[in-house]
C-alpha cells in the first residue's frame, strides 16, 4: 500500500492555520501530542510539531521537532500507514517509569495519508477522577477527529490554559458533564453547593452563546470578560466557549473555560494608579525645578556683579537640565528618558539664553531616539549642560563669531557625545578656546563620566576645541 502514497503533500502547509491549536488541545486533553509528516522515499516520518500539557505533568519535556523516525523504529506508525485504519491504540507502554496509553491517528487528504497525529496519555492521571470519565474520553475522541479534519472554528481563542482555570464540558442544554478540579473549586467559591456534575449551569453567558448559535446556525468559539456581583463584591471572570461537533457542523458539546481575573484586574488598576501617580510626581518635580529657576532669574536681575550673574545662570542651566529629564519621564509609563529629546530642548534653551552672542548652535545625531533610565539620563543631561556651558563660557565673546556643535551618535556598542567649539572669525588673534579643567563644571563632568563608566577626551586643533565623552550603551 505504501507504493500508492508517493506523492508528498506537505502537512505543515496544509495545517499551518491549525498548528497553534495543538497547545490548547494538549491542555484540554491533558495529553502529549505529536504531529508527523511522512517522508515516503526514506520510509520515515519527521516530527513537525509537538505540544505538552501544562495543566498536568507532561510525559516528556524534550523538544524534538525535526527528528526523523524510520518505520522500522516505530512499527506502530508503519502499521497504521500500511493499513486502512484511521486509528491505532496501544496501552502496554512504559515511558519514564509511567504507564502510557498511545493513540495514532492518520490524517488524510483525497484518500491519501499526509500525516500522523500521536497522542500519549499518562494512565496514572487518566485512570483517576475526573479524566477517567466516559464523557471526557468521548469528547476527546471527537475533538481529535475535528482537529484532523480541520473542522474547529476556534481561531483567536486558543491561548493556553492556566493552572487555576476551570475546564468544564457541557452539553448543548447546559448540563455539566465534566469538570476539572479547578472548575469545581471555582464554582464552590461562587456558592455552588455539592457536586456540579449533572447540574444545569446557571450562567447567562452560556445561554447567550446558545441563542446566537440557533440564530446564526454556525458553531464558532467565543469569549468574554464579565464583571459579576456576588453579595457586596464585584468579581471578574474571563470565559471561553469552545464548541465541538460530531462531524455534522451542529453544536454537540462545548468546552466551557472559566478563570477568575478579579485579582489580576485589581493589580492592573493599582499599577495604572501608581503609573499615573509617578508621572504626576515627575510633572510636579519639573514644575518645582522650573519655579526655582524662575526665582533665581529674578534674583539675578537684581545683582550688579557680573561674576555673580554668571554663577546664577550656570545654576539655572543645571536645574533646567534636570527638569527636562523629569519632563520626559512624565510622558512615559516606564522609567525611560529619550536623551535626544532632552538634548534638543537643552540646546534650544542655550540658544535662547545666549541669543545676544554671535554664536551658531547646531545639533547632530544619527538616531531619532536614544533611551536611558532616569538615573543615567540625569547624569548624561548634566554632562551635556556642563559641556555646553564650558563652550559658551570659554569659547564665545560678544565680538567673536563662533559655532557650537552638539552631537550624539550611537554605534553597536557605544554612545559618543561631543561638543565642538569652533572659532569662525579667523582674524581674531587674541581669543582662545579653552577648557577650564579646574572649574566646578569640569569637575562635575569628570565625576558624572566616572559614574556612567565612560571616558573623556579633549582635542584642540587650531581654532577648534572638541570634548568627547564615550560610554557604553544601556544602563549597565
């Protein structure tokens, strides 16, 4: 019979929309699943997908996708392929010391086998309540058949099952035929007394689904998160209905999945509140810093001493550099600052403050955004401020044309920050471009560069002074 199956149909392509279903089905059935593609010329199959349950201990944790298995090494696979059977079952198997039941299903197209689905159950689990029930085994059988024939309409609702998620099987009238232990515990907390098996479910969500099915005539999966009142408490639940038919596209039974999301939503609300609160704090810090800067400006106007005015302006610039970091933090949910945005605003502030000087300020960058943590961004912002301040203080004059270029570039490993001060009036002999290494500003730069584990280089060629700070990307 193998000679009639030489034309290879690629199962991966045929089942590309259904492969993600394997993980959910593995959880629903509490079984390990393996999907094989026959390789006729080699008398072998290759494993193209596998799924292991998370709601019960899996039989195997090994991932072996791509493994080639020859027919002689797996006689049961050969037996299924070389027969007209659609299913073979074997029970006398021991894997990892556990008794295992194995089922092999042939996947056919136009009468030809295009794949094999292998299911393995741990009998230590499946011979015990609740998995040993006839209803569970019967529903599992039709679920597998629907999967093989690609008759499941569950797309968009196939996220994995969580440990505390209730899994029930209901008939189309809402009678509970099966429930895992999580489902029983959950319904007990909702006031359900005694065994829920055989009882009619009291959930409008299910009956709304049934009415929609009767109206539309098609069976599709559906989910909804609902907020329900229990006494004085509001609880939230995420519910899914995964329909199963017996091959006639009519509603037979459903997997009814329910998990409580009350605690999750409460934590989300708390996180959102904290996020809003933190953003508000950063906004207020920025406002307070700007208020301090404004007070210093008022004080500066009342001073007669030029040196005192310069000292106050330097303090105002430092305060502004920190305020810009907090302004950026107030825009994001997480602790990150766009240093490119901060640098641009800082440079614009210098343009405005020193607009009386014949100095051209320019900004160059090779990235639209570069993000740092707030701690690192504060250090970098202060470094930029001090380098710009140094360039203005020691390389500009009211009667000299100069150019100050701030550049921030990022390569694969480093951030390169440069401030270049160029004298444009070549005829002015008396002026010099200097970095005052003994100044408070330069001492601050050295301290901050050490803090971010960087290094600083100073180059002076003719009428150009370039100060370069290099440090690693990221927040390490």
